[in-house]
C-alpha cells in the first residue's frame, strides 16, 4: 500500500472513530457517578404536567416518602401542590371537586398529612392474644400447659366507601393474600369517615356488625385505629348485642401488590 492510499484511509476512518467516541461520551454524561440515570429520565419529563400525570397514579405514601429521594427534580415535583390535590381526591372527592381547600390547611399536602383518613394501599390488622390452658396426656402422665392463642380482625378500605372485614384466627402472612384474592372468610361492608371517626358496617351472615373506630396519626400516616364500640344485630329479630372492647389497636400494614 503506497503512502497516498494509506493517507486517504486515515483521513476517512478518523472522523468515524471520533464521532463514535463523542456519542459514547455524551451517553456517559447522562449517567451520574452512582450509576443512576434519573437525570436522563428527567430530560424526557421537563414539563411539570407530565410529572403530575404520572405521579397521581402512585400511592400518596410513595410520593411523600420514596419519590422525593430519586433526584432533585423529582424532589421538587413531588412537592407540587397541584399534584397533591389529585392525590387527595380519592379521600375527599367533594372537597377536591369544589376546589375549596379547608382554611386551616395551608396546602393540599398539609391537608393530606394532617386531616384524619383511612389508607387504601394496605390492610389494617387487629391482633388479640390470650393464654389458654391445655391438657396434654399420654399413657403415664397428665400435664397442664399454658398455650398462647390469638385471633385477628382485618379491614381493607376502598375509595368508594366499600370495606372488607374478616374475623379469623389466621395470622397476617397467611390471611392477607386471601383478602386480596377473595375468600369466604372475608365479608363485604360499607364505611364512612367523619371528624376522625370511622363507622364500619358489614353483614357477616349470622349477624350485622357495626363498629366505631377512632383514627390516630402514626408517623404522619394515620396507621393506627382503636375500637370505641362494637355491636351486633340479629338479622332475624333485630335484637342488638354490645360486645366488650379493649385497648388493642388496628395497625396498618402496607401491601405493595394491589389488586
């Protein structure tokens, strides 16, 4: 190969290699030192309205706790009060419809964090533990032994006023999947929330159950409720029976896979 041919090949190859290297460098610049490409994602979502349209379908808990830590842009977008108006809509549709923010709350975000409400992205679980004496026998011995027992109440709330209720002896790791998939142990009902009080009514077949609960704020998430009264009504004769209540609370357990 003569000198002229070699010079011609070098002159045509160099720009190609150089432009490819430039593309690689530009692509590398979109990824930060931690390997996070959130900045490149932000470049596609420059319009604040796009963030609102996406984030409003997320659970409010995720927007408040998790979305903020993705990047600086997401942190700012997650504080958008217009977004929080949409997040408040499932909880207080009449207020959002009229766009009349309650005066004592300075923003929709503040309203969500301070105004009592029930959570929709999980299950409220009540556990009542007690001890029972069991008699263990064999051919030669008779032994009494204290055994710990427990029963559970479960509540799952929906934005449309529907609630699922169960009273069983199955622990959460076995029961929560049945609540989401459907089970004969789970009963349908309705609920209303007013001034931090939840009124739950469900038909258990053998009895119509009415439960009054008070909502407590738990780390800004209203994840605790306590039973104030519990009453059952016989569907045949209408006779009402009041049941004793204790101080055991309902505690909220967030479920990541919703159906």
